[in-house]
């Protein structure tokens, strides 16, 4: 009986001690997490990626040759990438086709980035992609070329009083 | 009316005293499955688990995709434990293609898989807490998981479904000064999970509810073919990381946690002890890891197997032994892929454990089997 009583008191005490500790909650969207690097990238010369968040893609128009390798890589995964005609003419892109990505289908695995041999497709830290319509989730090559601005202000800080987002 | 229903859906009337009760599939106490229990008053007479509500045909899908594009969908069965689900597949494909993996990549894999094991177990523990009506035990693990999810996000760029393991190593190297951040957060995480003892594991209320309920004896655990924490809670010292070490586990000091009781309490405590062991392994791996070097072997596009060949690999996942059998016929796709998962093996013990128990003990016995419905259905 005494064991039961002390056990319950100890359990309550353990909970009460946490009133003094800091709250471990990220108050999104007032606070936003900090990431490592500029998003997931891939170096075809070494065959190894560079750590970063797998967010929305970034397309470099001056590197893309319209080879469709990213689209082929996506075929068995999500079929999110379609090659579309672009009005501009690039020297290296004879067919004038570039990837258009449907974020309603994309699973953010980043295999398309691994497939690109021309340093044309990277991923960025942009993860806020919500839209009111399905069409709004389809990003054209022109939209993909814009480098996003991502707020990053808080990371996990561990103090004596517990972990917190600061 | 009942004659027209397909088999399994018809409710049999057995006796005047005995009532048949459907728990699930839309019930918070069952997960994505149905448990058909026959009760006599408050006591369970018979129980028939009915999985299959989230079957997605992962094995068939794998036959139509090449070895690399199989990666994102094969980790879907357990998104919290996605590195461990992918591990046997990746090891198998490496053997099929004859790839030697760099030393550093092996250590990165061990770190990722141990982090994933903790992430999964914390989620499981949170659900276990709320099944028993202990809402503190739901909030604490759900919050403390964030420390490790943050580490996985730094490594792989995704909070769940990392798609980080590939045949030939891992997708990318660890970010700069990751070791320091990892050590700090893992140490704090270990300190936190030790605090769960007073509030949960040594709590007399939990002990009185779970001790001596659903006892699985050592002989039955072996006979029924259970694995992982269920097997170890019944007194069988069997951990694949120790018995059949893969990658660099043989260079690390792995201690397996064994309890003799075989009741719900032991089955819920073993995964918690395993998390502390995982923290130890992560610390050892960070220390022994080569400080530089490649982490991925460059593969040809669309790698092919060498003729007719088959390989079976298994790893210790958060739910026990997880095996992957790949048959190759020399094409870019596997000819056949079979996942043998721990969840399904442990579910077979449920009818034996629930017989004679009170209905109120059903959630604690059921969830202590470390069962994940989506993985069992594949």
C-alpha cells in the first residue's frame, strides 16, 4: 500500500516539476524553423548530394537542356513532372522544353534532382506551397526559376531548463 | 440477410450468453483494422484479428518499377520508420548488383536507422499512453520526438519518408558540424526518456493495469514466430543487430534488452529500454565513424541484376525482424519482391493473448504487440 502511495506521489511530482520547464512548442507561423543549407542539391560529378531541405524545386533556365531525364526519373514515383514548351530560346535547349512540376502529385523525394546531369534542377527551402486551387499547385518553368525567400528564425536550443525553440 | 454477406463480414450468433463485437476499423482502439471479439459479460472468449484495410499492393508495385524508383514507395508502409523499412531492400539490391558500400555510408545508415527506430518507438509509446488514458504519456513522447525528427530533417531534408537510403550508400553526406548537434540532442533525448520512468513505467496505476495481462510464455513466443520486442519481452534474447549483424553493427557494442515476464508491461517496457540502447549506438557510431570519405557509389543509370538470382536480407526494425526477398531475372525491375514484416508476425499472437482477458485490457494487450497495421497489410 505504501508502495502504491509513494509511486503515485512520485508520478505526480514528476509532472509538477515540468511547470518550471520551458515550453517545447514551435509557434508556427510566428516562428519558422531554421534549415541547414540552401535546400537539397546534387553534384553529378561525384554522384553525392548536398544536405538540405527537400522543398520546392528551383530550375536554372541557362543550364536546362530539355533532356527529360527528370521527367523519366519521376515516372515510377509520382509522374509530377511534365515537359512543356517555353517561349524563350536558349542556346543549349534546342527543343525549348523545360520541366513543369505539379506539387499536387510531387512526393518531394528528390530523385529528379539526382537525375539531372547539368546542374539545372535543385531543391529549395520553400515548403509553404498551399493554394486555393489545383491549378495553383502546378508550377511553370518561369515560376520555378524564381529563388524563394524563406524566413528562418528559430532552432532547437537546449538549456538547463529544457529544450525550447529559440 | 447474413447468408448474402461475404465471409468474414457475417456476424455469427454463437450462444445466448456470448456477444460478438466489432472493434474497428473506424475505432481509435484498433488502428486501421478490425478485431472481432466474442465476449461473455466482460471476458473475451475468442478473438479474430482482421487486417487488410490498408493493403496497397507494395509488392506488386515493386515489380513495375526499377531498383531506384522503388525507393519512395517502399518506405510508405511505416513512414515513421522509413529508413528501417528500406534497409533490407537496399542491402538486397546491393548484393544483387554486387556493390561495395563505403565505410562512412555504413555508419551514416546506422545512425539514421537508430534515429528512426526511436522516432517510431516514441510515436508508438504516445499511442500506448493514450490507449491507457494516460494523456501525459501522449504529450511527452509526441513532443520529444521532435528532437530526433529535427536531426533526420537536417540529414535527409524531410521530416518523414526520408528516401535517404539508396543502393550504393546514402543520398547525401551529413551536414557540417552535425556530430555536435546530434550528440547534444541525443543526450538530452536520453535524459528526457529516463524521466518517463517515474510518470509511466514505475507508476503503480500502469503496473496494476498491465502486469499479468496477456502473458505470452517463452515457448509460445517461439512457437508462434513472434519477433522483436515481443520475443525479447518473453525472455528470448534475439536481436538481429547482435545475432546477424549487418553493415557495421558488429563493430558496435549492441546490448539487447530482455525481460522474462512476457506480459503487457514487459512488452511495453522493452521498446523503451531499446531507445536508450539506440542512443548508445548513435554515440558509438558518431565516435567510430570515419571523419571523411565518400558516402555513395556512383551507379549506372537503370542498374540491372545479373541473370536469375535471388537474395533475402533482414534487419531489426522498430517492430522486429524485417525481411526482404528480391528475385531478379536480369531486368531493370525486380521479378518479385516480398516483404516479411514484424507487425504481421506479432499479430498472430493476439488471439492467444486475449483469451480470458477483460475487454478493458484489450487496447493495452493489442498495442503492446508493437503492431503497425499499415506495415502488416503492405
